[in-house]
């Protein structure tokens, strides 16, 4: 009997505990949260709040009063995308409205960028429509550019048409040009012909659309070179022509190297043709450096070779100025001087001492040409040393030009020291008089 009483008491206690737990679960407070969330889902009873929890996990809540979009810029993109993609259009618009009411600044722009990049990943058209509603120009630019960046190429056509149809007071001309440029480039990845047709319908200043015209033509030429070249030619009376033609040639080269190279070489005898050759040389170098050097060396026009070699060497010098200088030093004399000077300028800007040490190992006209540029870079740091280098130049034309530049600079900066050096130098009396006459008031 006592055991039966104990069991009954235990069962009664367990029942009370379960009852309490159920009561807490369906208590008014919890019921209120659930009701608010349901009402907010319809966009009528609350304000959507995206809140970061511990471990970067997100929860969606509906609360009063308005609560802003937390620290969404710290949330991993995939997680943010996962949450936003479950929301209704009304809830997404509501979140965008909260962002529009935030004070301008870097933090707001970071939130705007994170939100619109995630939204555009699954509905770029709706995201772009909402982005247009920002009053602050900087926030609007951030929102629209984030949509464009995140949207895939298949959506670029719809977004470009949407922006084109916006009233003039929605965007500045510069903003519209920038956004359409970005979209046309993205659109042309999948459909260069369609992007080209849209390009031709726009009322715009062609100068601002060089990048788009070039990429459209390049992508088109990789598919149909003759059609792309013809399109570029059709723009010969606009400022965008050169960019379109250069792009078409580059795209053509990726499809048929020999034909593109022959076409350019045959036309590289005026300023437009030389620019086209230089652009192609740069493009070839990015794909096949040795072939680029070989092709440039065979260009029939001397001025074209000079310009193309100079562009090529500068491109090399950005990454390796010593390699660029060593290559320039091997070029024929008729194209070398300006080209070598460009490489030395880059090298001296990054490592003046190393460039000087390399020049010490040179001889003849190559050394003179390198020194002509090197002394110009050295004079601002040490005019005395620059002058000492300059007097060792063998070529009188290069030496006089170098000394004139050094004397002019030095006599303006420190007339006493410059005059003393000139007077005590081993230069001829005529050279001394010429240099001293360069002094201010001399």
C-alpha cells in the first residue's frame, strides 16, 4: 500500500510538471510573438527585422517599434541570401525602406551593399526597382551597383532596359552612363549582338562608353569577326570608334591570330592604325609575350614599331622594370631610345640605386640613352650626383640635354652650389658659359 501511494504521488508530480511546460509553450507572450510574425508576413502589422544571433546565425522577427537591419554586413553571404530568399516581396520592400531611412555614411552603405547583393542574387529586377528609391545619391549608387555586380549575365538585358526607362530625375547623367556601361559589358558576355543593338539605340555621349563598346566588339569578334569589325566601322564618326575597333581586333585575334595581325599591320600607317597596333600588341603580350615581341619587330612602319614597343615595354615595366629595361636595351637603335627611357623611368621610381647599378654595366649608345633618362630622375634627389653622371655621357646631344636640365633645376634650387659645381667642372669654357646662363636672370 505505501508503494502504491508513492507511485501515485510521483505520477501526479510528473503530470503537473508537463502541464506547466505546456502552459509556458502556449503562454500569451509566445502567442503574441507568433501572431506578430504572421501579421508581419503580410506586411501589415509589424516591421521586418533581420537580427544577427550568436555564431552569425540569423533570425527574422516582427517587432514594434521599427528595428533596423542589424549587423548584416558581418553575416556570411550565403546565410544572408538564405534568409532573404524566404521573404515575401512585401517584407523585402519593407527592409529596403528601413535602409532608406538610415543616416548617410559608410556603415549604411555597407548594409545597403550587403542587402542588395543578396537580394539581386535571386530577384535582381525587384532589387533594382527598390534601389531607385533611395534619396541619398551615394546610397543609391551603392544599391544599384550592388545589384548590377550580383546579377548574372542573363539578367543584364532586363536591368539595362529598366535603367534606360527611369525618368531623368531618378539618376544623374553620370550615374546612368556608369550603370549602363557595366550592364552592357555583362550583357555582352552572353549576347554581344543584343548588347550592340541596345548600344546603338541609346542617346548618349559615346566618349563615356569606350569600355562597353570595346568589350562588346571583342566578345562579338570572338564569334563573328567580320560582323564585329563592320559594327566598329559603323561608329567611325563617333568618339567610341577607336575603342570598338580595338576591341574587335582583340577578339578577332583570339579566333584567328594570323588574319587579325595581317589586317592591323596593313593599316598601321596613320595615328589610328598605330593605336590599333599598339593595342593589339598589348593584348598579344598578355597572352603570349614572346609572340608579341616577334610580331612588333616585323611591323613595316617605323613609327608604328616605336609606339608599339614603347607600349609593350611600359606594360612589362609595371611588373618588372629590370626585365623591361634589359629587353629595351636589345632593341634596334631606331626604336630604342624612347622605349628604354620609359623603362628606366619606372625602374628609377621604384629603385633608383638598382637602376644606377645596372647602368654601370652598359656601354656605348645604350648607356648614353639610359643615362639621359636616369640623370633626370636622379637630379631631384641629388643634383651633384646627377651632374657627375651626365658629364660621362659620350653622345654630345644627349649630354648637353641632360646637363641643361640639371643646371636649370639646380640653379633654381641652390644657385651657389650649382654655380660652384659648373665653375669647377672639367667642362669646356663654352659649356660653362652656356650652363651658367641658365640661372634665373642670367
